[in-house]
């Protein structure tokens, strides 16, 4: 029983556990973000690609600069 209590009190492996939980949390955020924003990011990069393919084409309104325009 004493060995079990010593094992439970030992904090040597706590750093690994904390890093594992942090990595799992970050992975969860990445998966959620990719799921939620995936289509929007795809549309964004498609618009950017179209702008490179057709340099004279009008860009979508959300890409127009807003500073200094009256």
C-alpha cells in the first residue's frame, strides 16, 4: 500500500501528462477550425487563384481595400 501511495504522490510524470493534454486540446481546436472554416477557406483560396489566373478581373468586394477610399 505504501508503494501505491508513493506512486500517486510522485509528480515526475506530470509534465508529460500536461503536454499530452495540451497537444490533444490544440488538435481538437485545429479539427474544429478546419471543419467550421474549411469551406470558407476553400472559397477564399479559389478566389485568390482566380485573381492570379485573370489579373484584370474584378475581385470580390471583401478583398477591396477600404482605407483612403471615399
